[in-house]
């Protein structure tokens, strides 16, 4: 009789235990997405090892060595793959439209058409708009893109156009440029100068002054044939960025001299904090500059591609192709991932991006390294061969999978 009473008395307790276990499991499955078994590389947090990443409500919820699969609504096995912060493409032209050229034009490329498939979650437009045209750019492209779009604002009022109107010094207005940047501080990350054929320094100095007023970097696109490279670098402050750094065109002095040595004034600029972006484009990267510069310590801070309609079909191809060139030139994978994410984020003063810190936005690139025989082409149609190539297997933007090359997250058809 006592045994029966004891058994009956334990029934409510058993119900409580079962209910508690059930509700605990439900709460544990609040994790929306779990990337399990990948090799995580995160420069900000000094992570370079196998770890799991849990995502909840569009944010990084937890990064740990072993997060139970039962704790997530969806689990994606990324074993054998690199899991990195979403890549940041520092040099693009994405103010696309129906006009000839770049500003609201057919030469620019819609960001969602190229970014996700290369592991890119953030693009930075390189001055395709100016203070007059930025509101239109924002309304047409920035506000309607799945990819995060940031921008350098051109000192030219209408941005990077195809006519001489962009060289109208009277409309290179320091105050209007600064006011526009200050109105959109989360989008506009700096001021850009480029494509000027005159000999006076007024455009450069006005762009630099506007950047100083808003405490953001000057982005120098180097299409300034009448200015010497040495004089440009002398006018640049620590944190300013020179793109097309490894260009080799007749109208501009190269960073590497005829004897294959990096020019001393270039190394001096690097030492005092001037940053160098690849800016590959159709004509902005040559192996006879990039390789000796790399060997002598002039490394790019970021892998901007100068992405536009024609460059993506030439030697540049994708940001991952540019990164693969450096991988085969001898740069280590952690250094490459840092330059594709955290370094770029720091250079535009957006340290909320380019990392996998818990609580940060869940922008993630899952990359594979293919092994084989590959050719990599520069802007002069010169080729090097390599045995490694990066590909984007999965791209996650704000917790949502926006690119899945091989269906890692798809349901198996039966």
C-alpha cells in the first residue's frame, strides 16, 4: 500500500520533469541556424581553429567548440570549410542605371548580382555619386539592395561620370560634401578623389579637407595623371586609402621602380599609416607590381576589386579570385581573411562589421579551397599558375542564407 502511495505521489513530479525537459528543449531550439564543424577564421577575435557558430535573430549568438545540434532549428554541416566574417569589397561601382557610364549608368553593376556569390556581404561604392546625386543613388540602389551598400562620396558634385562635368572645380564643394556625409554617417564612409586631368591641386585639397571635416578617410583612385605619385602620397594622412595601388599604366608612376624595388617614399607613406587597396579592376593590378611589392613588405590592406561591368569579365573576375592570387603568391589564409574582412572594416571605421563577435550582425562567408591547376590573370593579360582557389560555398547576410553554391542548406530530394 505504501509503495502504491509513493508511486502515485511521484506521478505529478514525473509530469513536471517531462514538462521541464520539453520546454527546455524548445527554448534551446531558439537558435535559428547552426554552422557546425567549420574552421573559423576571425581576425578581430584571434580565432583560427575549428568551431561552431550559432545564429539567432540575425545576430551571432554563440561561437564555441561544440554547440549541440539539438539546440538549433536548422543545422548546416560546414566541416572542412573556412568560416569567415562576411567579406567587404572596398572598391566597387554599383550606382547602376540606364545612362552611359558609371553614375546612374550601365557600366556600374547591381551589388546583388555579384556580391553574394563571392562571399561578400558589404560593398563600398567608390565615389560613383557626389553630393548632388547621392540621394538618387540611395533611393534607387542602397535602399533596395540585399547586400549592404556603403559609399565614398566623390568631391565631384555628380560623382564619377563620363564627361568633363565631373571636373567642374566650382562644384567641388567642401561644405556640401561634408554636409551630405554627416547626414548619412552610417552609409557614407569617406570622400573620394579621382579622374581629374588638370594640374592644379584644388580638387585633391578640397576632397582632403572634406574628409578631414567629417573625420573619415580620403579615398584616392589614382586617376590623376598630372599629379606625381610622391606628391599625392605626401598629401595623404594616416588612414587615407590609395586604391589601384599596384597599377602599371603610362600616365602614372608605379610603386615598384624599374629595378624591381618598392620606391622609398611609398614605404615611408605605408609606415606613417597610408593604406593601400588593390583596386584590381580592368587595369589596376599587375603582377610585376604586386608580386615584388608583396615580397618587399608592401601588402594590400584590403582587396577592393573595382567591380564594374567590364572588370568582372577580365582578369579580375571576383574578389575571391583576387584573394586567390595572393594565396598563391604566398600570403597565409588568416592574413587573406583579415584583409577581406576586419582590415577593411577598420579602414572605413565600421568596426561593427568584418568580425564574428557574439552580438554582431551575422554576416558570414563559408569558403572552400579547391586544389588543382589554376591560372590567374592580371590587368596586362599576364598569367601565373597556382594550385589553390577560393570559392564561396555559403553566404549569410544578417542571419539569412543568400547564396548556397552546392545546396549545403537545401533539403535532400527523395
